[in-house]
C-alpha cells in the first residue's frame, strides 16, 4: 500500500495517514485489517474488474472506426448525446438492454457493478454503460470509493461520445 494524506479509510472512514490499495489505486485504508475486511466485503470486484475494464476498453475505443458498425440516423429528439452526434449504432442496443436490466438491481450492489461491466464488454463505446458506471460511483457507493471511479467513468463517457 502506498501512503496518502487527508483522505478517509475505505472501510472504517477514519482520516489521517492512510495507504492506497496498490493493485487498483482507488481506495485508501488505515491498515491491513481494514483492507482485508473490505476485500472480503467486495473490494476484490472493484479492485480487479473496474481498472481492467477501463484499460481494455480504452484500447477498443482508441481503435474504434464508426464504419465498422451499422448506424442509423435518429435525429436529436429524446436520444443520447452520442446518438445525436454519430447516429444510433445498432450493435450498441445489446449493451443498452444489459444496462436496463442493471437499473432494476439493488443500489450499490456488486451484482449491479458486474452487470454494468457486462454491458461494457458487449459494446465498449456504450455511453449508457459508462454513464451508469459514473452514476453508480457517484450516487450508489460510499464517498471514499467514488471520486476516482466517477471521474474515470465520466472521462470514458466523453471519449465514447466521439
């Protein structure tokens, strides 16, 4: 764990001299005990899956060619910003369906996070999924976990709009 200052422990909420999880760099801890407790409570999902999903999809987004997909013009009324700019990508619909299923899942649950990551697996440029990931971290999980994840999800959302 790398030392950090003026943040809160991801498990107990204490402030002070903390150490950041070296694997994901997303959560700070007082010490090994808090890190172990959080790991058992579900940090292992956050730690292993989210950073890998972002990195994997960054590569896919950087090599994205709209001409590789089927698009249709949907105008700009009641559509996402991305659809307004680039048209609706037919292949994105599967990822959107996965996101809609995630909306019915328990707020802040690991299952919901995994469902959002499945949507990104289905279509890496899914602005619906990147937006949901940002919402998940901003509104559904504790303050200590959300800041870096939320910023990362919004950055990827902006990239995915093209």
